[in-house]
C-alpha cells in the first residue's frame, strides 16, 4: 500500500506549503542576510528571566504545571490578559471572555472551523496575512479582497461587497502594522468597519499581534474597543511581545461566542500547554511587561530607521515602499514589469533574501511586490543587506532595460 | 448584534461538549472521590527534575527555546522518539518520519482534516475513545462500529464492513489498554487488521498512549511494527509517560504521508511549543525514561490491584468488569436494565464519581456501561470510593427491584 492509493479529503488539494517556509529553508546559509522571516529579535527573548521563573514554578508547583488543565486556559492568566486588553487597547472583556489558544495561528484555524462551510465568503484586506489564508483554506472558502488604502479598507467598497454577497461569514483584518504591509488603520476606518459589519451581522476577526509595537506613541484603540455588542472576535498573542516559542495566544469574544470556540478548541488539542501558560502568568506577575515592550519598541524603531535610511540611500527613486510606524515589516513595490520571484533568485546569488508579495494576495497576482522584515538583525547587517538588495535590483532593472 | 444572528458552519451543530469534561466540573468538590478523570498520578510528574532541566536549558539556550521552530519538530527529539519506537515497540520509522504535534488530540484533529469529507466512513471499535469521536466529528463522518471482543476487532466483521462500504477512509483503533475498556488486542488480531486494511487500501490509525504501561511484561509489538508499506499511521504521546501538561505527541508515518500531515499542522498552529520540545529532549538525554516508566507501571499496577480487590469484595456477583493488564482504566457493565447516568446521580450523593459509558459509543447506546479510572489516587481512597460506589449501586438495584 502506498499513498498513491489512499483517498484524502477534498480540501487537501487546496493546501500548499507556505512560501515563506520554503524560502526560509533556502536562506539557512549563514552568509545570507535574510529579510524573509518574521522573527522577533533574539535579544528581546527573556531567557534568563524565564529560567528563574521556570525553576521556581516547577519546584513549587510542578505537579500542577505538568498536569492536564481546563480547555479555557489558566484563570489567572486570562484575568491578566483581560486587564491588559482594557488598559492598553480599550477592550472590555472579562476573564471568562478570554480563551487561551496555542498561538494565534490556532485561533485562525478554530475560526475557520467554526464559521466556514465550503464556498462561504471571507472578506479580507489586499494584501492580507498569508498564515490566515493558509488556515482558512482548509475550510474551502472563497476569499473576497476588499479594496484597501493606507488607512484601511474602503468603507464604501466593504458596504458594496457585503450587499452583493449573501454567503459572507467573516471579515478578517489586521488593523495594526499589518503583516505584510506594515499598514495601520485610522480610527475612523475602524469605527466604519464595525458599524458596517454589525449592520450586516457579519463578525469581524481582528487579528492583532503587533498593536503594542507602535513606534510613535501608545497603541490606537482596537476595533474591538468600539464594540458594544458581540461583533468583534479579537485575536491576540504573546509571540511578538514575550516569546513565539511558547505558542501562546488568545481569543477575546463575547461569552456565547467564546463557548463555541471552547468546544472546537477541545476537539483540536484539548488545551494549551499548562506549563507555558503558568510560565507566562508568573512572568507577568514578577516582571514589568510594559517596560519589556518599551525595549522591543525602541530596538525595532532603530532597525526600521536603519532600513528606511538604507532604502532611501540606495533605492529611493526606483521603487515605492511603506514607512511603517510599528511592527516588524515593510512593504515594497517594484516597477510594474518586474517579478519579485525572479528578483529573489538574483538576490540569493548576492546572499540576501526577502519574501515575494504575491503569496499575500488571495488572487495570487501582484508579482511586483515583496515584504522586508527589519526586526531580526542589527543595523549594520540591515544596511549591508539593503546594499546587496539594491545591487541585485539594479542589475535586474538593467537587464530588463536591455531586454526591452 | 448577538450570536443568534450569526451563521456558523454546518459542522458546529454536530459538536457537543465532552461528557467527561462536564462531569469533571461537578466532581471538583474535594469530598468527591472521582474515578471520572484520566489523569496520570501527580506523584509521577517529574517536577524537580524538569525544574533543573528548564533552568539549565533557558540559561544556556533561551533565545532558541523561546523562538519559532520548524513545523516538523525538533530534530533531536524526533530522533529519540524514532529510536524509542523501534526499541520498545518494533516500529521502524526514521526521525524524518516523525512529526511532533500538540498532544495526540491534535493528531486526531489533523487526521480528520486530512482524510474526512462529510459522509465518509470511519471504522472504529465498540466502544471507542471519546476524544477521537469529538475530534473526527468536526469533519462530519459516519462512524461504523466494528464488532469487537476482548482480543480486538473481529477480522471477519472488519472484512465485511469494508466490502460493504465504498467510502471507508480510516480504521481507528486503540490496541493497547484502550480508553475506555482497558482491552488489549492479541498479536493475531493486530496482524489480521493490518492485512485486511492494506488489502482494502484503507489506512489504520493506531492511537497508542498506553502501550508502555503494561503490568505483566514488555509491550506487545505495535500494529505499526508489522507494517511493511505505509498502511499504519501511528500516534504516540508523552502525556502518560512524562507529562500531559506539556502537550507533546507525535505522528509516525511514511514520508509521503507525513508531508501531508506537516502541511495541515502548519495551518493549524505553525508548530508545537519549542520550549516544551527542548525540555522533553533534554529530559530524555539526562534521565532514564525506561526507569521512570517502570515506576509508573508499578504504581498503577498496585492501584489496579486495589480497585479489582475492592470490586471483587463489594460487587463481585452483581456486575461484570474488565481486568486490564495495563493502562489507566477499567470498564464495568451494570445489569442490562440499569442506566449509568442515573447511577451517577446517586453516586454523586455518596461523593463518588465515574464516567457513564454511552459517550464512548458512536450510537450513543449502551446506557448500562461505565468507565473507572484507577491511576489517579492512592489505594485507601480507591477502596473507600468503590465501597461508596457499591452502596449507591446496591441502593439503585433495590429500588429497581421494588419498582418491578
């Protein structure tokens, strides 16, 4: 018996390996300067602090930390998250309206499972987060890209899309420093989104891994902060503010919605790591997460500055790119006739890497776009990497000009 | 907007909260002696050892343990698991044929996602594991119970079922000390299962959390140990031999099958906790897991003995129960006209609890069955709990007799 004879589910045909993942494999060579990943800086992962916390925790409460625990998550951690959501982002949810999940990628999967029958419509930004496309794809939706500018989705376009579509199940958005574009929605657009979604009875999934990583000032209020009913399902995570390796995220939604998430979560993996949750809970009790996030913001801001300076110096006139005021990513548009996948090939010869942008579009078009990560390496490397990138780009532009 | 107006996916109607979970909530009162859970004994969760391991690990390799890691899992841990599967259970899979998952519950969910379209058939034992029913249910299969005796599925019955069914996608079995029945399949039945499944091109999912917890001698060879093709998908876990709170399990299957699991795992939660995997890897390097399992086996054997002795003393003539030679559970059949759910009500008045058996049947029948857990408490409590159980049962039998 071989797998050729085995019949898989129909959905399997729609799944594909993440582009980023395949690219990351190629860029493992140490000489490659990679702007392809989306990794937090190693310097801000609190290894020493968590070493102490883990040791104390396992000595004192080992049999609890190593045992099964409730699907909903650790109560004291849910309370800390509820408090934090209120204080930092204006979201009013009680601890009982917070479900701990195994990274916000799991929240995306549970969302697809809970809402999407084959051929249902998911409305999303253009571009949108690749990991969400991958998670939702397993439930065989149609993706509808809503026209979007630098301030967020265009309200009239969203209104039109919802009026024309009777199988709209979700509106999926990343309003703060979106992966991949670095875009942040204006407050007005957040309010307009909520009003339109509520009127059409279509839930908004607000995926918010980067909200606290703003470089200018405090975070803007979340879309969920304006929600007086149960329209917004808010997804958060410790991945970018504490540690991605712990795989700790959360869903904050009204109680009747959350009960359904608990049900699908239970079938998916029973519960999220007890030890991981207790570690995070104790870290939050003993250390100042706000201060820790301040450090991350400062570091990433310097790196963003370094990348923009290098781009301005080497490429300013040839391409367009965003100037994000938070997060981990910057988005770049090549001249219309260029293909970022081809450019990646030449870039790898120059030992520099990025992620081509077409994977972030549900129509697979927009071959001339690409994503650059600035969080994961020191400024000298960023500068050198952008220099190499510019060299490869200029070579490509020249050969394109010769070709014409 | 309230959730009444929101349209969920069709599958949501089929999901239900786990019976066990609801019962466990009722049995939180400290005065209740609960045989309802499926928890490892607290005494065998190695808190002190892992405190040291976690501290060393996070001091030395914190930035790696707290960072993102590959979907497939940590290579050295996959190698240790592959070696162990070979040495202990006769399974020949390389490290590359092992995928780390977030508890074997996740493996069940990924299996459903990979194989099951609505109305496909899953063949299973009768009774079967409740958590598998819950995981698979989200993919809307039909469950076909194959007649089963104390040695496992009846080969002729399996053959007939497969011949009559053209949408059979999976055969799901727990051949070692099954939850709930405590049953262990004979070697002949394991071989017959594999031969029949391979001939019909239907994969076998061998779910094996308890194989190493045998009380008589070494584990029997796994069904997967006889597999020379790619018929068996083997699911393992650290939950019962190291710690359930870490949520660490694995899928061992041939390379082309495993690639597809990796793809669905990536969409489901990117990867399993890096810290959890590195902790387990280091624990396995520094401690003798075989010796640790010896202790668990010894402890559970004493508790099984205590429960059987108490049952023999108080109930021997009134009910039938299994005499499992491993695992955590014992299965009990009340007289035909009794309802275990009603009995549970009376038992809770006597401060003792168990899980009614009907939840373990895909037809929801067999109201006269129940599951008892013997792993989680000391022998005196087991003895006292069975005494209370017998009192409640005898009261129920008397009132039933009066009623007649």
